C-alpha cells in the first residue's frame, strides 16, 4: 500500500475501476449503459460512453488482469511523466483512442460494445515503447515483445475489442514520440 502514495493517479484510477465494477455487479447499472459502440457513442451522440467504458468491467478476471496491468505499466509511466502529464496522456488516450475505436467499428461491427481499461493500458505501453525506443533504440522494444505478441494473439478472440487495444497503442506511441520530441527541445 505504501507504493500507492508514489502513484496517486494510478491508485485513483484503479479505485474508480473497482467501484464501477462493484456498482455493475450490484445490478445498480448495466454494462450496456456504460459501454461504447459506434451506434450508442457516435450515432446517438452519447460521448460520455468513451470515458465510462474505460472504467467498466463485467467479469472478475477482466478487472483483475486490467488492474494488474495498469498498476505495472501505469506506475512506471506516472513516475516517468509526473502527475500532470500522466493525467493528460491518460485522458487523451482514453478519449481519442476510444473515439477512433468506435468510428472504426462503424463498418463491420457497429453494435460491438467496448468495455475495459485495456485500450488505455495499451496506450501507456505505447508511450513506454516510444520513450524507450528513443532512449535506447530497438533493443528496448525486445523487453515488450512478449506483450506485443500477446496483444496480437488476443485479436483472435471475438470477445476482445482488439481495435480498442490497437487504437490505444497507436495513440500512446504518438504521444510518446511527441513527449520525447517536446522535452528534447
């Protein structure tokens, strides 16, 4: 618990995800009201769903896996960027990545309901990859290769919104290179 003092934003995000999970499982609100899809989010202009979906988990394994991943990568990125820049990066990845995911789903799967923090977590991983690449080169990418392979393998599952993962990852990579470029000047 002492470590959470050093990563207050990550700790709050984890707490919010757990609280939303408890509310959903107490049957006080449904996943369908919080999840994001092209139809509900963009066509029906319910933009809040991009944010609410990033805090929504249905099953315990989904929540635990995402919160474990968020703790691991989020704590590194929060310490690296500092609280303010971390909050901005998290919000940008969540909103832009979520909107891109909803938009891309328009063509083939407009009713796909996206939930979970994994798109943003992939974005945080993208920041890490970009910063590590700029600092060390391709050797740094080897450390996250197993994670990238796992992401690619997960795309085979119809239950996983791989588009959300990859839009988050691409947003994070872009932000990571932007952060490195901005702070090098």
